C-alpha cells in the first residue's frame, strides 16, 4: 500500500500476486518481492500516480520469473502442523521442552500453537503426571541461579510463559474448583487430585524460589501454591519461616499484592493479618482483597479496620465493609455518613440531580441538599426542591423568586412552548382513550423514565412511559399499569399492542433500544414491548448524518435544532413518588414531545431520507 501510494513504478504493474499482497496488507513482503527482482522504484514527488503509469516490463531472458496462481485457481493450503513430525512425537521430555522453547524464542511461535503441541504430546504420554513433573522440573532448572545469576542467554519471560502453560494443563486435569467469584478463584487454594510425585516437584520449585536458588515471577509461585494445595507444613520442611515472611514482605513492598495475599491465604501466614497489611492494600485500592483477608480475622480487628476507614474518610468502603462483615449493629450510622459525603461531593460539583437522588426520602438529607443550594446562591433551585420535598420554605422573604424562575425558564425549552395538552394516565379507561388519539396521529414520540439507582444491587424498574403527538402528551404510570402485581396489565397490554405493531404509526425515540430494553426487563409479561414495527431512533440517525458522525445528548441536539436545551434538573429525581410534581410531569412530557419537532428539523438535512430508509424498522 505504501508503494502504490508514494512510489512511481517504472517497470511493473499490479499482477494478481501483487494485488493479493496489497489486499492482505503485507506491504513488507511486497517490498522484499520487488527488491529480489531488481524492480526499479523511484520516489514520486507528486504523490500517487495514475494507474496508466504502472507498466509491466518485458521479462529479461536470463531472469526466472515466479508465477502466482490466478484469483480463482486452487491454492495450496498452509499446514498448521510443525514442519518436522518429531517436534511433537520424538525425543525425551527435556528435548521436547527445548524444542518448544526454541520455537517460542527464535521462530516466533504463538502461545496457542505451543499449547496445541504441548497438549498433543501430553495425550500421548504413558504417564501424564510424570510428563508434567519432568516438564516443570526442567523449566525450573533453566531458571536456577548460578553464582547469583541465571544461565547466559536464557530468556526468563519465555520460560515463565512455558511454565504457565504447564500449570494450566495441571489445573485442567488435576484440580477441582467450586464455583466462586473471580476474586475468590484468584485467592483461594484449589483441590489437587493428582499424585504425590507431581506435588513434590511443585513443592521443590517453591522451596528453591523462596530460598533464592531459583528465579520465578511471583505469579508463578502463587499458582504453584494454589494449584497443588501447598500448606505451611509442606513448605516449612525446606524453607525457614523468616525466608517465607521476607518474601511476602518484599512482594507487598513491591505492590505485588495478589500473589502476596495468595501466599498469606494458602500458607496461613497469620502474622500478615494486621492493620499494616490492610492499610497497604487499601492505599493501593485492593479493596476486594482487603475484605477477603479481614474476613479471616477476629471481630476486634474488623472493628479497628472500619474505624481506620472512617478516620480516613473512606465512607464508601466503610459502608461496604460493614455490610460484608455484617457489623450493622456496631456501626449503625455508617450509611448516613456515606450519604452525607456523597451529597457534599455532588453539590461541590454542581451535580444537584445526584445529590437529590442520594437524599431520597430522608428529610434530614433533603434539608442538607437545600442548605447546600442556599450556600452557593441557587435560590430558585432551592425553592423548587422545597416544594418537591414538601418541606418548609427556607428562602428569605425579600428574594424575588418569580423573576429568577422566569429567567431560568427563558433559558431552557419548556413544554409550554408547544401547544400540547399533558395528561397523566393511571387507569384502563384513560389508557384506551390515549391510544385512540395516538393511533390516529401517525407520528409518536416515545420516552421512558426510571428511578436512578444509588445502590447497584437494587433492582430498578421503569416508572413512566411517555407517548406524545403534536397536540397531546400522555404520561403513562407504568409502575401502576404494567407490573405483575397490578390487575390492569392484561388489558393495558391488549390496548398498547395495536399501537406498537401498527405499520401506519412511526414511533420516534432517542436511544430507543435502551428504553425498550428497560420496559422488557421491568415488565417481562407485557408482550407489546417485545416487538415494535415502524420505529426510528434519532440518536442513530444523528450519528450518521451529524458533523463528524459524533453522538450528542438529546438536550444538546434540541439546542442545536430547536434553539434551546432541555432543563435536566429533575432527570434523576424519584420517579416512583406519587403524585408527581409539576416539574416532573412537564419534564417527562417534554422528553417525548420534543422528538417530533426535532424529527422535522432533521428531515431538512442532506442524506436524511437515505439514512431513514436504512434505519426505519
């Protein structure tokens, strides 16, 4: 590709073989192919030249030309097997491992190919455990220190990879593992089911490493200890206690926390179950490992650990630790402290939606949010949230709030800017009337609201379904109409099905896939949400036709095409609360209704019709 784009070829044109090299992006092979045939290549000062200047030369009489198969001619298949059969089948174990090592270092063999060869030889071995033990022993010997140095020319990284390969084969054949989380699998010992000979080899390698006679990376030492279920009694037979402790201490100092904790866990090194180790793990953000270890200690140590976290203002980790260790009775206020810290952090960034979400229904936290708003001069916002929370107005009497609110409304798009009637639908009769009006419109905007989650373990369902035409915006109480506990959901399902399956009605959305997935996840029994005919996602359309093919939020897109952005202050409010506040109802209706004028504005852009034809479903 470089040659075609930047060079002038005076002696050849693109033959099928050259084309194949270019199409497979093997430019270096193409250059080599040209040099071998003494094909002249001169730099082209004017850049790429037309194809007419690429001329095939007349072949020289004394030049042997290599022929290439044409495009449709049969090609010889490359063999994936090694070039010599004895690379897998012949020789001793040591010779076989040497061949693997040489292939890895010099021939550039990939790990999958090495693994295939190794497993193939393992299957043919009379005694698989003896084969694995000999392989481990031989690879470890190549890492042995002589006068404090490894053998000259030995590539340690390649050796470590081959040892990992052998250990993975051991794990596959001779260990049993209970289903656990990924973190627990990395830390806890496995159940070894093989013979004692292979375990003795692993024990010998670990002992030599801890005694500094063999150099192995810490991950390999941890694997050997885990896979073979080595204990402190096994290792102490050949390694002094101070060597084990020193090795683990060095790992912690070098921030190799995972292998260090594997040794602490598997070898039962209780001396490291102290606050110093926990403090190091927390400082390095190994929170999960710290919790795994702290769970092995006495309650007094656990209490000290949480007190340390609170003293360092690590309220989130303290709250998680209290839940994990089931110490709620000892620390009843830890979640409150965590909530207060979140509210102050959100308010400090001006993220009022997040602060309101954290406050939830707690009156004390709601008052804290109001106080933070007043402290930075957000008087109109504080007034609005006083009404939203239903708490006593804290706004000074001499402040002209109406002027402030009018100024804010002028900055953002409002539902009052459109001639649209907003209705809240919470019964079957209203739903049937709403669908009658929606079906007659032919163009409907759709949006879904759900309560934002504070705790990721909390299951959140869709709360509202908004559907809007040019004249009517309907906010369906999905939580009341569509849940399994409601007796109305079968009728509501029958009412909505014709709307979503009608080919004569186009449903507009913004990130429509996410909204529909939320409805299906929240109300799996509602078949009307599982299939929709005639929908168009304006987010995907804008990604295709917008400048630079960049994604944009709905608010920014409204500002670009409708003149004003959307006011997102109540986006993360509690949509489960009933009745909804006037600001919540207006926001929900506008989110669906704004899609209609936005669609008409996008229609005036070039390529819109083509993209709509591709994406309309």
